[in-house]
C-alpha cells in the first residue's frame, strides 16, 4: 500500500520532468506494471520546493489493472493537476475527486472518507456550488489511457484548511452526474492515491 513517504519519494522522481513544461511524463512499462517517472534532477528544483505535489494511483482489491500518476503544480492562486492514468476501459468516463482522509488502506478505499468539503457545500459541477474536492470527469481514450490537465480553484498545497497535502485522490468506476447527493453516483472506488507535497 502506498504510504506518504513512498509518495513523497515518487514525487521527487517526477518533479524534474514536471518542471519547465508543467506536464507529467511517464513511461509505459507494459500491461499490469505501474507507471513510473524517469529519474534525474533539474536545475530549478530548489525554486519549486513546496509548490509541487504528487499522487500515485493504485487499483482496488477488486482486481482492476488501473495505475497512474497525478502531479500538482501551484501557480497564480490555483493548482494545475496533470493526470496520467492507464488500464481503463476504452472511451470510459470516470468520476474523480479529492477525498478528505489520508488513507487508501481499506480494500474498497472507504478509508479515504467522503469528498474534501471544507465549506460544507453540496456536490456539483465546477461552474456552480460544489465540494472543494469535486473535479471534472476523466475520459479514457481508445487505448484506455487518460492524459488530462485540470485547473483547480480554491485548493492549495500549502498548509491550511484548504490544503490537499495528505489527502487522497479517488477514481470511480462510473461518471459523476454532478447532481446526485452527496457524491454524484459515480460508483465503486477503483483507484486511490495519497497526495504528498514535495518540499
């Protein structure tokens, strides 16, 4: 099971590739094997301390071969999330949220708790009232891969009540309908990752 220390180590590996282009570059190592980030260092790493975070997504015990890496970049008052996931059904659509707890320990990922919702709002779309942890659906391509960038407002990697450092990312089996309360009726939790800030 991915721990926060392991996630921070993964973030350290991913950071050099993330800097400069603000994108995640991971290498497909074959079916059933986790995505990994190329090792190396970057001359601007010191300047990015505390502004970058990462979460490595692992599949639920149900057996789905889902893996991925999400890297967060703090910039201009918001977060950019660069999402790379593989092992999904081609052209499938999935709910994707920041959850409140800091655990992916349970087999069904119920240990991650509910959506991160520091303001006590209803679940909804990005354009209206929503949980702080509500994000747009992710859509896999014809190869079952997701490569998507998401702009997140009202969240931070810095310490505070709106920080996502130490919280979890959950990928669901089905699309979020952005209407059903409290979580959008997006089905079982099929992948989970612990978010860790680098630096």
